[in-house]
């Protein structure tokens, strides 16, 4: 699995992690749409920008992407060792038995849908990921763009919380490709 103390954060990744919220918004608006096909079968090292998420043990994480047998794109999250921005990603509880949770459906943004804030992004919709009805992750909606045109190596995301018809900004996050995942899921839970 790619998450065995994988990949050191690149210089570009660290630079992006230190940018202000307004600078990240500009990068997001100028970004282009990642390829869902190129993400499939890969894991990415993630970093949630707000420091307070470290207290919840979710500042550093791993995201994986997979395709179901009926050709739909999904993804999952894996907790990672919380050892700061300057270290690679290590899956918890271990690389051999990573915990996968908070699944999401990956789709282009629907211009007619409720979650259509960034039409040039991919939408990661946790309400459509097969998570349990009472799973709190179901309220998350992420918009994901490429930082560099044509490259799926470094991605920027913006998370919102869907509370009824209201969408509340939560945080920005970064993703850096770690490599292929072994034994990706073939279907979301449920």
C-alpha cells in the first residue's frame, strides 16, 4: 500500500500549506478539473489546513480513490500518524490493515445540483458514499481542483458542511499523490 510512511511532502505542497485562506481561494478558482480516471487506484497524502483539526486527530490523513464494477468513482479516507507536515504519511492503525472510513462519491459538479459552487471542480459527496445513516461524515462536501494545469499530482480541496439547504465553509485541504493502493475496495460500504 502506498501509505507505508510514503512520500515526503514536496516543496510545492509545503508552500501551499502555508498560504493564507484568500490565497488558497485564488488557487482554487484558477485550478482545473482533476481526472477521476487518473485518481482511480491511487492514494494521496492529505493535510487539513486548520490547526485545531490536529486535536481531533484528522489534520493529516490519506485519501484513496477507486472505481466500482459498474464504473462509478468513489473514495475513502484513512487516518494517518499525526507527525506534522515535514514527514511522510503512515496509515493507522497500520499499512497492512489500514482503517478506511468516510467514503464519498466522486462526480463532476452538476450545474443544476445543490452543491454547484465550483463548476470546474470534482465533487466528493460523502452523503452518496454508502456511509451509515448516522455517520457524521455524511454532511461533508468537498470541491477538488488541480493546482497545476493538467497534473493530478498536487490537488487543492475546499470542504463544506451540508446542514439542510445551508452550506458552511469548513476548511481547505491539500492532497499529494503517494502512489497506487494495493487491494482497493470494489464497492463502498452499505
